């Protein structure tokens, strides 16, 4: 589907493949990718009758269907062969809704993390590391594992035969995705699925941020068509995060607390703190003192990242993705700083062209002694 956008001097093309077969007639598409360890999702609206090989009867009998959504950008008036193409999302179609009066079919689905979200597991993975588990689960579902090795065993047998699992779940049966999320939390790793690859690795640190420029006079002079800036005053105060863990092997309660002051300094909280501090307590079983401290620091960093949130709408592009850095300039406020992209919602339609709404949060706090 070609979409002309004279204001941007470009043409936008969208391509849909269902089980590898190109399908014409896409009128609208929404694709959302996030940094929340949740599935990316998509919604497509197609005009029935535009593709003779995909009538309503065929849509009504689809099972185990996979969608591949691609967007291409080309100079205005140029054909799709001149476009630069990029895959935005690939994954299973969850639901098909056919509207016979409107003559449309709506497809909704998720990325391939859905395969792990929909699969329960009661495996203990004794004496395996987090990276070994991530690789096993990725390959089990036909995903390419992009995994950075870890060294700490997740489950260990002790002399008393007790198996300790760092899954942080009250039930012995969890989804495979919940298991990986818990392991990523323990290791301080990013976890996401992109295309047909599962990434389980430390966050990227060396990145050149994109620039969001706000100019006096608003949207007519800016790279953005809308900009909303929010600040949580609760998270702007001092923050205390405490992790408590009963270690069944040592028969002791381990407590670790970290503290971030309003000046964005992270410290091990061994002294009295401001009575107005926002306090958070996490309960996790069978952690060592080091693991509890690491979890407290990671949780504190995650909370602090949401003190300042900016949401910008702009012409769509193919460069931004969750976990990328952006620098906001030109507002003349304390919001002019660097952020981490938290969520990207892209919309492609005949009416509005190609636009995206990006939510970004504070960059992580730096740990100080």
C-alpha cells in the first residue's frame, strides 16, 4: 500500500506477509514495541476484495497464521522497489475479526515472545545458568538466541537435597516468559524478542542519542508535532528500596536497602533517611546478600527512570526503537536532557500517513559508593 506524504517529500509503503505470502489491501496498521518485557503487538485493517487470493472465506479458516509487517520509505512518487524496507514486527496472529458490512478484516497479534508467554513450565533447570536456560527456551521455539553468557547457577542441589530456584514465583508452574523475566531481573539483563531472535543480554551503554529539537513557535518549527512532558513528584523525592529475603539454607533473613537522594545519587542506605522518602519493599526467597543488593539497586534505577517522562509525536521513521537514547533540546526547561526510549507506537494509514508516538524516560541512575 503506497502512501504519499508531500509534506515530508516521501512515499511510505507497507507490506504484509501471512505465512510468507504477500497480502494486498492494508488500509491501516498499528505496531507497538516496548521496553517492558511484554509482547510487542500489532493491529491491521484490510479491505476485503483487494486481494482475490484472500477472500473472507480464507480468512475464516486460517489457523496458526504468522504475520510479517514491513514498512518502506522512498522519495515522493517513487515505487516500492526504490524504498528502504525494514521489518517492524513478526509474530503470530491472535485474532481475526471480519466485518461484512464494512467490508474489512482486522488482524491482531503479538511478536514471537507470545510463544513463551503462552507456554507453562514446571522445569527446575537445576545447575543451569540463566543464559543456558534462555538459550534452551529460545531454541525450543525456533528462535535465534542472542544470549550473553552468565555464570551463576539458577538452581542448586545442596547436601540436604533442597533445590533452590530464583524464579520469585509463588507457584511451581510459571510461563516460560515469566521465568526469563525473573532471570533477566536477577542478572540486570535486557530481555526482548525482535523478529525471530530472542535477546538476553546486558543493556547497551555506548549509544549516540538522536536529537528531538523543539523550536520557539511550536510544531511548525519543530521535529515534533506534539510534545508532552511529565514529572512524578513522588519519584523526585528521596527513594528507599528494601529487599528482604529469607535464606532457607542459612536460616536467616537478609535485608538490603539502597537510597537515592533527590540529587540522583544512589547509595547503600545504612544511615537514617528523610522521613518523606518514597519507600518500596520487595520480598524474594533464597537470595544471597549480594543478590539482594543487586536487585535493590536495579529496582531503584527502574523507579527513578520514571521521574521524568516525555511523550512525542512526529513523522514516522525506521531508526528509533525501545532502549535507544534521545536528547530533548529547546524547551528551555529542566526536561532538556537525555532519555531512554520506553515505547514506540507507529501508525500507518491512508488518511494520516506514517506517524509515530514515542514515550521516553530518564536515563538510569549512576551507582555511587
